[in-house]
C-alpha cells in the first residue's frame, strides 16, 4: 500500500476548486507517480494536465466521471431508473462521438436551467416578488462552467433572500418546477467510453448519497447481485475510495478479482478540506493495470 496513485480528481472544469496546474504541483510535491482527472461530464482539463504531467514525469490517464441512468429490479420494485456515477479511463480524448455527446449534454443543461428560471420567475411575478434578472442567471451559469443545476439555482434564491435555505428553495420551488435532466443510460455510457478506446468503471459503490449503489442498498450481498447484472457494461470497480470501510473495500476487491475486473481508486479530490489528493492508501498494483 502507498500513496503513489490517485485516479479520481476534479478540476475547475467541473466542480473542483483547483486548476490542473495546482493539482499537478501538489502531485509532484507528494511524490505521486500516476494521476487521472475525472471531471463531471467534461474533458476540457485533460490536454493541459497531460502536458504538465509529462513535464513532471508523472503518469497521466485520461478520465471522466459520467452520470448515467441505471435500471435495476432492486430499486423500489424496479419502477424507477436510478442515477449512477461511472468513471471512464484511458479513452481517446479527441474521439468525435464523445465530444459530441458531452457538448449536447452541456447545451441541454443550460437550456434546462434557463427553463427553470423562467418557471420560477412566473411564480415570483404572481407573488409580487423580485424576479431573477438575466444578468443574475448569466452569472450563475458562468460561475459553474456548464455544470449548472438545481443546487446553483437554489443558492441564487437564498442569495436573493427569496427563501431562507436550500430546503425551502427545493420544497417551495425547485421540486414542483423541475425540468427533467437529459441523462444517458449505463449501456449508452459504456458504449461511448469503449468506442473511444477506454474502460468504464463503477464509481464509489459504497459511498451513499453520491449517486452510488449504496443509495439503493448498503447490503453488500444485494450490491453483488446488482453489480453482476452490470457486468456486460463495466470493466472495473472503484474499490479504493475515501469513505469506503475496510469491509467494503475488501469486498469490492475480492469481487473484482473473481470477475476479472480492473481495480481502481482515488480521493475524489475537489480542492476542499477533506478528500485531498494523495490522502488515500491505494495498492501500487492499481498502476500496473494501466500499462
Ligand atoms: Zn461521483
Ligand atoms: Zn468525483
């Protein structure tokens, strides 16, 4: 075990605070040998990070974290598809289909938020409250670099003192006025990454509350059945993760070995206090799988 590899990190191209320059500098200082950047539905930081890693002799793997929809009979009688995070690694970042898909996704996200602003404004107008101005919504979009969603709109409503907190923003406005997301299925995500020459990994299965299997069930026996049902579409499991217990980690590693899956891990570094780059023990053998 060591701290030589970190394959899950976010930059300012999605919801991370650190630029590629800061991340590579930190990796260098910590003596990390291999990293990947896995921004949400975005691959804009890959080129620069690769260049910086080449200069510092750090091994770099292209990465991305995708949100996908997954149907499982274990989810509330199988009635509702379920949102899940997966990681793509080692794909060709210039793949046209991948670029196209991510672009459509980003455009849809902008349209979705603008539609919601319109709906919120209609209600505010009815109640004689101050409306969200065009410059306010533009600022919200610019700040979030294309990754804009309901939490950002909730924050704007709090900032404008229309509501007192996130709960009220959602309960009074954003649940009822929601516009559905556009989201690809696990099967589509898998095809997208594999066609671009990459591998697709089930992200942080044991991390409840972050679009993971543990949101469905923390029972590892049931998780095992669900992962088996995904085997046609995944190549690996993120076994090492900062919130995984020893029991979870060992369970995922054993399962991956038994099923010939890639074993990955990372801190999910966002540049905040916790989950810092390099602060997770990951077996060195993880690196060899990417040779
Ligand atoms: Zn995630
Ligand atoms: Zn992440």
